[in-house]
C-alpha cells in the first residue's frame, strides 16, 4: 500500500490544497505521475455522466435507484 500526495495549483471546491491517493499498485507498474493522470481521467468521466447525462440522483437514498439512473444515462 502506498500514498501519493499531489499539491494542487488551485484549491478544490472544498478548499483543499492537496490531493491524497491510496493505491496498492507497485511503483514499477505505475509511478506517481501515471496515478494522477489515471485518477484525473476517472473524475472527468464521472463528471460527464453526472452533469451531461443527468445521471446524478439528487437526494436519492436508494443506491439501487442511483445505479439504475446511472445505467439508463
């Protein structure tokens, strides 16, 4: 297990100045820079689903309903 810490140029919407990523990938398989690029792409995809495809179920307390909405999007 290892932790990658990234100092951000801009703060997040919550005011965080750094980002911590925990991984079990060995250093020889993925260095810190690769991990950050992968993580950044993940959030780009999730944001697209939430914003552009309206898959976010605001106020839903039903995980199965949220999963259904995500799949329908």
